[in-house]
C-alpha cells in the first residue's frame, strides 16, 4: 500500500504525489467518504463514455459539452457500482 501525508491548501487543494499519479495512470479521480476515511479512486472510463457521445452528438453540441456529460455519466456509473 502506498500512502503519504499531504497538506490541504486554504483553497482545499491537495497535490497527489507523482508516484501515486503514475501508479493510478489516470487524469481524473473520484472521491468517496467511508465513515471517517476519504478514498480516492482513479476514473478511467470517462474516455469510453466520451466516444459514445461523439458518435451520437448533435452538430450544435461542443466537445466541451460532450466531455462534461461523459464525465458526469462516468462518475455516476462508478458511484452506482460502489453503492450496489
């Protein structure tokens, strides 16, 4: 198990140490609170959701809107799997 204490800034930001980022191999994370613990999990399925939206997108939908929608769905799917 890899663990390391990091400071939380006044803005609520935390830097994920390089060795942990490299191990996660993800550019996004999902936070989950279990009792008094915070669990950080890699989100790896947003790109797959984005490609689905790209295929079915209307011409007036921007890439940013598709990305936002795919991200929301990926997070909801992840949350649903954990609570089921």
